[in-house]
């Protein structure tokens, strides 16, 4: 069953680049489609466009420089502890990774177990990591897509929340395929956030169960 929140879900977004998924979520929140409030956008890149997007919408933007942590044997964990301090100061309930180009450690994963999401431009568990559109084309796949999943210590290995499939066309390049997948990313990420806000997500081992979900039993066939 869904729950009725008295206050918006407090969300923080970690981003390293242009933040197009961030923008989609901001737009959905402002349109009343997602019952959440982005309380901070944090980046490891000083010139990340995502920070500009946050500023334009009056959202707190924070650059956390990784350089002071470099050279330490626990550099990754120390950096994540700095992030954790910020997240806890802002009473963050859900952390979203949106083009965040750092692998998070147990410092964050354990604190935000089943409360940290990532979006990945493939139909996981196929093609984790980078260059996934090229890999899908090279393998001759007929369908590609995107996945929102909870974050674990393994790269792109967490329990899957929601996916969207995109046909691969004969003349696709990695760039054209990525552009079509991105359209679906913008749809399913905000959907996953709203499901979380409604309290409808339950994790059972590797499965994410969605209360009151109405999945279609129709197949997606490509080519027809």
C-alpha cells in the first residue's frame, strides 16, 4: 500500500556532468508529479553543469573537491565520509546518483542501504560499466534500454527497481541509441523516486517488489 506523506521526500543528488536526469526530476517536482524536495546537489566536478542547474532552481549546490583526499590509503572512504556528513546535515532520506562518475563505498552504501538509487543506460544485468550502447550494438542486441536500481558496493549490481526497453535500429550508432535511451531515463527515474516517496518499494533479496503495481503481460518484440 502507498503511504500519504505529510512532507516531501528529502532527496540529494550526486552528479558529475550535465545533469539531464537531474533536470527531469526537478521539472517533475515543480510540476507536482513527484512528491519530493531536492535539498542538495553535490558534485565532485567544480564545473559540472548539474551545479548550474541546481542554482537556477534555487537548490543548494555543493562542490566537494576530491583532491584533498588523494594519496590517502582510505581516500575513497574519506571522501564519502565528507559526503555523508553533508547528507546527514540535510536530513536526506533518498540519495540519487545522476551521472556520478565515482564508485561509492560502503560508507555511503551501508548508511543508505535501499535508500540510494542509480540510473544506468542498459538493461541490467547486461552491460554494466561504461560504453554500454556500443557494446549492445556490437553484440547484435535487438533491444537496449535503461535501468533504475538500488546501489550496492558492486558496480551496477544492485536490486532492479524499474526498466525501459528501447529497440536497436539497424542504422543506430552509440550516439543515436543513447539519445533515445535518455528519453526513457527521464521517465523511469522520476517514476522510481515517486514510488519510493509513496512507500511502495520493498526489497526481498535481489527483487524489488512494488505494492499495487500493474505490470503489463504484453511482450516487447523487436524486430516485428
